[in-house]
């Protein structure tokens, strides 16, 4: 019931002989090769995968499972998912997957990884190969590896190990066939009085045939008493006989065999029987059954099922398996086999002597381990397990998708923008307005500039939006003031630096929104810790800002950087910040230390108050678009703008973003130019009691999170809570009082984040560019 996929001769040559067998096969087996026609071969590879996809799509029916196999079809999952995103797609690799350091040498490394990640479930023979794949996705693509697989913007590709097996019953039943029994009898008579050692391999560089034969020679030299008592039967199945490298390997093996037979052979017998041919199934089963020691010494092998076949046929003989530790089967049969390093000739020779002299009791125990595994982990069980896991993975993904934020409906956001009269755009900087970078942060092999830069495509849209009288644009960032100055000096907008602690209109001067009594005594001790970890973590750096310190390791090695960050956090908690009222914010590739309550949400009301006063704003703000790749600690800005609940229209549900320093209630509040205060003490008390009611009804959990830090001492926590309880009069009077916002006119968007408090998701900074361009096009 197979359906053919017809490929033309040129495609077959460049796809199969070229890219598959001349590029991917050697690389996946840790052998490097180069070709001048790489690009044409890669194009043929993609073309062939598309042809497979076309045939699948032609015959696909809803509910079908599509299982793609091996390195020949690494592009197929992506092709299939692009055609039908609901298709159940699994991909399994039957070879090793190399370490990320090897895989990264492949010119098309990223394309292949992303194509495979389109599958719902990715399977490998062993945990090592799965780990290498996840590591490659992490190091090369910059994605997040998890115990379940690889995560990319909320979408999880499950990665797991599924050791393949054989149809063991078929081999066991074959031993009862008369033809097999006859062959067994003949072999026993022919090799009577000698121990039979067996090797069955394709004639390929990865199989380690020369190394195996040299190890056998070393054994004969070191153990002369065995020279006429043991024979090695090596079956070498010819492959790719037209390739010069394989022809050279054949000549090399023949030369070694001839030399050893000439050296240790006699008139009546030779120590090595070498056959350049394959055997039929019955002859092979008979050979497995009479063998005393099997030598499977691959230099690198995905699994190697010869070892399984040998074990399945050994119920009577209980022979010994010598197995390469570089074969995938070593993960499954290691308990009963003798594991060897095939490159270590003397080690293999010693193992041969040990196997031939092994006691019957030990042989039985070792055989029992392996036989139980081979007969229970069959090929049927492997296939059933993979398909079952694929179905489960798809169901879990559907459940997970329901929890993922919807993508921002750009048309709706633009439509509501055009219908509004007083718009507010709050834009983050890093990860939102910056130039797109590749996953490793490098271009041309070099680290890109450490200072973020505005995406050039946004200059014209921002100029239009900033020139619109009905639109107010704020760039709210954790970056230093100089960074915002360098990038936005030419625009007519508001800049809020260091999480809103500094503010200015681009035509004016910087002003501070920091409380005068902000304690910064902790800076020097934290700085020493950051300096220490910067020195011991190559390509990391730290920034000293006026209200915070940031250690950044986004250019460092991913895994090493994470380990260092974990160590750094331990140093901080047990040292300089153990008793300080500080927040430690662990971002994607950074660690930031800042005073408690220094968040974008805590600062936005003060910022709004200043903007309203500066612009002498009369009409209420009726449209808010808030976009950013904010740290979790700063996502309180999203809840600040959530429209009021219908039942409490006289109250502001924005009490979830209190001012932790109580600006309105203390004389220490730094005065912004022209900032206003409540008219009377009675009004202040009214605002205070209202704020308490709001918190008790709507904002308890958020208020606690923002108003105090559980890591601070109880005195500090009580002080912060008390300060927060008296803070809302300024907020209610200045910023929030100008908002007249309906739910359909508020768009909070997180950029490329999996978990967020925002309403909508924008997948990347490219989507931000598209949105702002469309908004700018509506400006007359």
C-alpha cells in the first residue's frame, strides 16, 4: 500500500547522493566533508522534500498521522505544517544527532533545525541524541530548552528518546525452521573445536571494520594459545561501490585481512574469514545462533540492530556481546554487553580475551539482561509508543494553545485608533523598537553593538505619529537616559528612562520622578558581585544606572551563562541584599537589582500627570496602545490601564499599581515642574479611604506584590505598605483622572513573550514595525 514519490534523475543525484549522503550523513556521524556544489545540493534537498509534501497533501485526510523518517526528510515537517497547521506530524532520526559544536558547522544549520521544530514530536534513539538536538536549538537558534523539548514563543515541540527494537519473535521462530537448523549443523561441523567470533556490518567508514580487525590481530599476538582455537567471521556488505572513498576502504580491509591471515594462518585454517557479500535471512539466523562472541564495534552508530538480532538468536548458546560505547544500542544493552572504545585497540583485544574466558554463570546473567530487553522493546512496541506519544502531544498542544494569548488584531487596533480623539502610545524599547538580531546576537561572526539601536524601518512611522496632534507617544524603557537620547532625539515624544524614574520631552530637559529618600547604599556591594561575575563569564557585561544595576549575559555561552546567573543569584541573596529592600529581576539573559517598587507601572501615573499638565490636555485619553517586551516585574503597567469595572465607575481599578513611596502623602516628594497636589486635606483623606476600598475589592494580590517585597525585613515591608496606602491621591488626581477608556480601545501587547499579563501578543519586533506603519498611514 505504498504511494511512490517520483523524483527526476538530477534531483535524486544532488538530493540523495549529494546533500543526504555527502553532507548530512558524514556530519551526523562526526565526519566532516566539503563540497563545492553545496548550494545546488541543498536546493535539490528542499525541492525533494517539497515533492514528498505534495504527495502527502494529495492523499492526506483529516485525522491522519504523518510520520517523517530520517535525515532525508528534515524539511518535510515544515512543508506539511505550512500547508495544514492542524496536521499531526512526527519526525524520527535513525542516525546519531551530533553535538551542537559539530552541527553548527553545517551552513544550513538553522534552516534544518527550524524545519524539524515544525513537527509536533521529534524522536531519537537515545537520550544523548535528544539532548544534543535541544542543545543545538538553544545555542544556534537561541530558543529555550525545557525537560519536555524546545519552546519558541509559547509553542512547544516535544523532544524525546524512543529506542527502536526488532521483531524478535521473527528471529526466535526462524531458529525452528529446518533450513536454519541444517545451516547451524553445517557451521558447527565446519568450525568444530574453535570459538566463532562474528562481525556483521555494512562496508562503511563509521562501522570501524579496520579497527576491529586490528584489535583481533592484537589479541592473537598477545594470546598465542588462542591462535588456532578461534576464528573471526566478518561479513562486510558492500555499499556505494562507485564512491572512491568506499573503494579505498575496501582495499584497506582486504590488505589488513590478507596480512593477518598470512601471519597467523596455517595450511588447514586461517584466523579471519572475510566475506564481501550479504547473507539471506535464514543463513544469518543460523550464523547468529552458533556464534560465541559477537563484535559490534562501530565508531559511531545511531542504534545498530545487529546486536539485537544476535541476542534474539542466542537463547541456547548464550554468547557474549562486545559492543561499542558509541553505538546507540549501548544505552539499551550496556548492562549485559562488554562495552568498549573501538578506537582503543588494546582495550578491544582485552575484552575479546575476557569474553572467550568468561564463565558460564556470568554469560547467562549478562545474556538474560539483554534478552529480556530485546524481547520486550520490539519494533512494534517502538512504533506504537511513538504514535501514541504523538497523539498525546497534539492534544496537550491544543490545551496549551487555548492558554496562549491571541495575536493582536492589527486591523481592529488601527480601526479603533482612527475613531478615537486623544491617543496615548506607550512603547517599550529593547526587543520592541530595536533592530532585529539573530538568535546569538552576532552578525558576521562578531558580537553586535552592546547598545541597542532603533530599527531604521521605524523612523518614518514614528515621525508621522509623533507629529499628530491627537497622539502622544512615550518610550518607556529600563535603559539609561543616554541610550534613549541617542535613539529618539529627532522625534517629538516623551522619553521615560530607567523604568520611568527619569522623564523628559525631547525638546526639554530631564527631570526626576525618584523620591529623595531612595536608599542607594547597596549599590557598591552589588557592583562588586557583578564585576566578579563579569570577569569570570566571557562576553558578559554589566551596566551601572542611577536606580539599578544590570548584569547582562545575552552574548555569553547560553548554558554557561545560565549556570553563572544561578550562582550570581546565590551570591546576592546570601550577601549584599540579604536584608535590603530590593527587587532582583531575573530576565531572559540578564539579572537586574533595583529598589523595591521601581517599576514601570508605579511610575506611569506620575508620568501621565506631567504630560497632561505640560500639554494642557482638555479632552480625556480615549485610546491607549501599550507595547513592550517588559520584564515580569514591569508588567504592572498593563493592569494600570485596564478600563474601570462597570459596577464601580466612580472608582479606579488601577489601584493595582500603587505608588510604593507615597509621593502624595510625604513632603519628600520631588516636585515635577508644574505638578499639582490635591486641593485640601479633606480631599486627600477621601482619596485615601477610597484607595483602601479599591484595594480590598480589586487589587489585593497585585498591591502586595508591588507595595512590598517579601524578601525585605518586616519593618521595611510594613513601611512600604503604609506608604502605598496613602499614595493614590496623586495618582487619582493627576494621571488616571484624564483617562476615559473603554475596553475596546485599550490594546496591551507583549512582544515575543510566552507568559504575560497583556491582552495580546505580537510575535516579534517585525510585527511592531507592521503595526506602527499601519497606524502612521492613517495620519493625514
